[in-house]
């Protein structure tokens, strides 16, 4: 399992865009778009509620690429997000 420590931002309805640092699990090596089902852990960022949906923009990707996600766990300031097909 490849883990990439990276920076990016999450865009959440009603919250705007928030910069985050995250551990991205199994990132694609050649594609610009993350595969459906990717996961990431946000350890530095705002508290997120389970079930919230948003868009992840990675600094390493082109700015126009949005990666839809849903929050699957959130405790003590650490949130785990998972890729979905639609935000």
C-alpha cells in the first residue's frame, strides 16, 4: 500500500475551501484523477462530520481536477475520507 503525505484543500458545502495536510492511500501513479474508492486521513484540518461530502483538490494535481469524497470517520480532529463517484 502506497501512502503519500501531501497538501491540498477540501471544498465543503457551506464551509468554502479549507487547506489540509493528508495521508493519501494508494494514489494513482500515472493518472490525474484518483480512482473511485481511494482513502485519505486528514490529521490537520477542521473537524468534519461523518457523512459530509465535498471535493478534494490536491496541490500535485491540476487545479481543475476535483476528487469527490465522503467523510467515513471523524474523531478527535482526525478525519478519514473516501472517494466516491459524485460529491
